């Protein structure tokens, strides 16, 4: 069975006109650093290298704390 699925965009154009990429855990956008919710991509051609850096950060556990916080927030929503 084939069905359509709406996928939320994980990129957007920032106010300065540059491409920005956010990282999600479920429906939650992860805070990558204090007050930083996205990575700015200098040019579209740089997107693959930025995604590789994000992949490496995930594999090395650098986003574990942010994912843990998002997970707790998500679970708290089900407890109500």
C-alpha cells in the first residue's frame, strides 16, 4: 500500500537570506548550543558537508544531552 506522508521541512531561509538547517528529535527542534536552534549554511553547495558534520556530531554523542531533554519533554506531554 502506498500512501502520502507530509514531511516537515528541516531547513529554512534565515532572515539574512542564507539557508539554515535545524535538527529534530520527533517533533522537537533540538537546541544545538545555548540559544542556537539551527546551523547556517553559507551556500547550497555546502549543504552536504554541513550534514556530514551534523551526522558526525550525532554519532559521537554530542547531541545526546539535547535529545535527552527533548525526550523528557515529549514523555511529559503524554503523562498529562
